[in-house]
C-alpha cells in the first residue's frame, strides 16, 4: 500500500470529487453489467473490483465533508 499524502481541500472541493467518483462508479457498474451479459468473467471481476474501491474512497471522502 502506498504512503498517505496530505492534500488540503475544502468541503466544496471534496464534494466535487465525490460527485466525480459517483459518475465514475456508475460507469464501472454499467461496464460490469455489460461484461456479465457478454460472459466475460475477467472483465466482470475487474470492473466490480474497481467499483468497490471507488465506493470505499467515496465513503471516506463523504465522511470528511462538514455538515
């Protein structure tokens, strides 16, 4: 695992990243679904793993947003 880096962001910037991740997540979910329909198990696994990692990162960023 790589070492953490400090990137100072304000709440608006974090919200922008969360929004971008949401769109990216939707794309990976759609790609996993398409791969499943075509029977490509390797792509299903790849896209599903990417979607899970995006979900985790998105949740971490959402926790940082001030109410």
